[in-house]
């Protein structure tokens, strides 16, 4: 038996705001998107490096206010990169926590992304 990586599904309510936050601000790329027809909710996969997240406009997919813990290397560089972008809705800090160096960012839909370079 073998488990693959988990892919969080986050509920979003507005494609333009999701793109502005995840693609323009955080540097993800949109891998693919799906709609059952014109005017239907969007379901999309975004990624950056090895991190994959699904964003869903579908009722019942995910709960706004969820937290995703993202272990990573290079959190200082990531923080500097996003701090250099002019995104007026988030200015996260770089926090030293007992479990590692962390950048916590809340998306426009209340979901929290916790990027962490864990202490050894």
C-alpha cells in the first residue's frame, strides 16, 4: 500500500480574485480548469514547485476558513518575493515559531495558507 500526496481543495467565490491572489501575488500557475458548461462554477488546479492546490467555486467543496500547512524550503526568499509585489490586501510577516520560520497568508475567501520552513 502507498499513499500519494494530499491535494487540498479550497473553496473560492470569485475567479478574478482567486487569480489575482494565487497567480499574480503568490506566483502559482493555473494547470487546468473545468466547468460543466457556460456559466457553471469553475474548478481549477494551480501549482508552484511541488505544491498542488485545487480551487473550487462549487457549493459543498471545501469550507471557507480552512488552513493548509505547507512545509517548504526557502521561506525567507518566498517572503521577500511576495513582499516585493504590490498586493494591497495582504502584507504578511515572517514569524519565528517553535516549529519553524513561517509566513501565514489568508486568501480573499478566508482560507489560510501557512508556509513553513520547519526547524530541525
